C-alpha cells in the first residue's frame, strides 16, 4: 500500500467512532437530527463515569457524521433530565480521582460546546449539578414548565466541577450565579427563564415536539455558516475582543468560499427559497 493511502486509512480510522455497546444512553436518528437520551431513570439519569464516557463517544461519532446536522440531548422519563453526577461514585472518590473526574467531565462538556453543530438541551425535569452544567454546555436550552434547575453541590460539601462555576457566571452574570452556587437552591423553569438560564419554557407534553421542530428548522440552515457562528460565539468569548473580532472576520471570509453562500445570495435575488447542500 502506498505511503499516502496508509496514512489516509489511519486518519479515517482515528475518526470512526462506533456507537456499539451503549448501556447508559440511547442514540436515535430522525433524518439529520440525532437524539441522545441519558437512560438511567432509576437514579434520575445521574451521570456515572461510564455514562459520561458513552456521551463522549456519542458526541464524537455524531460530530464526524456528516449526515447529522443537529443533536437533541434529553433524559429518560418525565421526572428528570439529569440529577447530577452519580453520588454513589462521588462518595468514594479520592482527591486524585476527584480531580481526574472533574477534568473528564469538563472534557466531555467542552466537546458538546465546541461540537460545531447545534445541541439542543430538552430539559424534561431535574437539571441539577452536572445536569445543569451539561445543559449549559449545550447551544440552546428548552425546558418543560415542570423542570427544576440548580447547582446543589454545596449541600454535599463539594462544588461544581464540570465547568459550572464558569459557564453559569458567563450565562447569567456573576451575582446571580454566586447566589445559586452558594445557596444550592433549585429554581423553577420560569425563574431559570427570567435569569436567562434557559431560552424557552414549554409544557412537558410539548417539550420533545418543540425540540424536534427547532432541530429541523436548524437542520435546514447552511451547516458551515452555522458551525462558524457557533465557533465565533463560543471561542470568541474566550478571547480578547479585538482578537475575537479578527477571528469573526476570518470566518466571515471563509463563509464566502462556500457553495451555500452562493446559493443563499442567489436564491434571495431570484426571490426563491435557498437549497443548502452543506458545501
Ligand atoms: N446520584 C445517584 N443517585 C441519585 C442521584 C444522583 N445524583 N439523584 C437521585 N438519585 C437516586 C436516589 O438515590 C434514588 O435512589 P433509590 O430509589 O435507590 O433510593 C432515586 O434516584 C430517586 O431519587 P429520590 O431522591 O428518591 O427522588 P426525589 O423525587 O425524592 O428527589 C431529587 C429528587 C432530584 C431532589 C433528589 O434525588 C436529589 O436531591 N438528588 C441529588 C441531586 C444532587 O445533589 N445533584 C448534584 C450531584 S453533584
């Protein structure tokens, strides 16, 4: 085999992710929309280390699957989205393992935030601790009116470790974040909406329908421009403003190289609906 094709094979294999042997999550496809359901209803979908690892594998598999344009993330049943990290595991952890656990959780949530495709959190009940942190790593949050959100780690003598202190303060502001983090209080979906922690509140019966409606709307948009917008916002927020603006301008220029840009502008001028192909 030629040297170059061997390298290509290795490269391809590196990115091929299988979704075999999933015991804690379900992954379903509806056209360009994939739904990941954390499926441990007996423990209110608490995130064990094995569950986090399955989420990591699923996110990578869906990221590199060109047929998938939008992901919905939810919890099994109608009581809980995710009730946090698995407290059975937390209770056993040593300091070294605790640090490793937090770093792994942060890694998985970073993968979600920087997936380059919109991830919609459909918050169908308790989103506490790691569940609230996971929802905050998603691109858009829809909540059932019965949902409860919060960072109750303080009540266990610990603190958020999956990036929650940082994402919450960036999302709702330092003062409000500190109040939630220090009291550990659970707040209603309506209060979370008032604080800007969730984008929209709908009835529990409509939650998945609304999530799918939004997902299909987003799936029809040009995916390269969508990826650049997500990158410009999420990565740009981690840069100094002048650097972020240069980054934005560079992505703006790159978007101008796409067929989808030609189609979008042409369709407007021809007064017809654009058909985006993702190239
Ligand atoms: N880790 C492990 N197990 C959990 C869990 C978690 N984060 N959250 C809930 N469970 C388990 C409970 O231990 C219980 O198991 P059991 O039936 O074997 O006793 C089961 O899920 C149902 O929970 P329960 O507490 O009986 O339900 P509830 O309706 O009375 O209360 C909550 C719901 C969410 C308020 C409560 O479960 C809770 O406070 N959970 C922990 C939230 C938390 O602190 N998360 C942050 C972790 S860092």
